[in-house]
């Protein structure tokens, strides 16, 4: 996955979480709040997700 695509996907998850929170909290829609939590989780996993292992034999 290219770096630019990953950054765009992470930012999209961030804005989707904010949109779900903004819509769900005033209306009382628990589904949107849960979706906000899911998108926020995807955002944080995208930021701090697991790193790829180096295939360099010298690093072992």
C-alpha cells in the first residue's frame, strides 16, 4: 500500500469519526456514536499500527 493512500485513508477515518460524533451525540443515535468509536479506532491503528519487518538479513 502506498504511503499517500495510507495517509488519505487515515485522514478519512479521522473525519468520519468526527462526523459520526457530531451527528450521533445531539440526536442520541447510539449507532453513530459506535461508528465514531470504530472509525476512531481505525484512525489510531493506522497511526500506530504494526510496522513491517525488514527483509534485510544484516538487521538480525
